[in-house]
C-alpha cells in the first residue's frame, strides 16, 4: 500500500458509535481467523473482493448502518487501481490501520492471558443475547440470521451446530464449551 493511503484513514462516523475494544483481539491467531471469517461473510457474492456496497450491506445487517457514500472515501484509498473492491490483504490493512488510529499501534497491546480470556468472554456475549450464561439454538440462529448466513435459516442445522460443541448434552453452549471450541480452532498460515 502506498504511503499516502494511510493519510486517508478517517475516524468512523458517529453512526457507528464508540468502537468496541474487541475491534482488534489481542491474540493474533484469533484475530487472523476472525478477520478472515468477517471478510468471507462480507464478501456477499463470493468473488474474493469486498465492494463498498457489500461492506455497507454487511454493516447495515449488523445494525451499524453506514451508507456507501459515507464509506467510499475511506475504503477507496485501499482499493488498488483497476479493482472493484478490497481483496483480503487490503481488507486486513484497512482493519489494521483503523485499529491503530482508534486504539494505538498493535505493538502497544499487552498480550496477557487475562486479556485473551476477556476477549473470549466478549465474543461469547455476542451470542449469549439474553445474558444467561448460555448460547441457545435460538440465540445462535439469531446471530447467524443477522449475519446473513444460510445456516441461520434452518433450526435443525443450528441445533446440529450446538450439539457439536455441547459437551454435557444440555442443549446449549456454556462459556467453557465455547472456550474449548475456540481454542481448538487452528489458523492456517497464521
């Protein structure tokens, strides 16, 4: 990326509210995995690029409404000439630069075990919508639907997903089970 592109990074619009500290996880392997999953979710047509329109649609589905016109000036600085959107590498650079401008350089982040645990708890709370300490099939389905994932359309598929993680067979996922599942994920090339 050219040096001048960084100067075009702008603060998020007020419609996005205050940025979450989980914008950038402290664990680099979890961050790489999460970012790749986010990229794949946002790449609505699966062509390997995220257009400004796809980014706007994804943010809208997450309740972070931002029009393409609001996003275009910031995102355009990361799209190489002759391309319609961001490939994963450009998306990663945009994410990193926004994180650095919001939270400081990534090398300033303390990678303590306790903070990694807090990141994991925050990720768990995204799915535990009612705050009862468990992820139910209906909660998982709600998040999948918000993200526009096909798996969210079938409660049978969602229940299968729950069962694959549910070690004590109570029909829901507690934090320990969630943590075990997340720790079992390996990231290729990270």
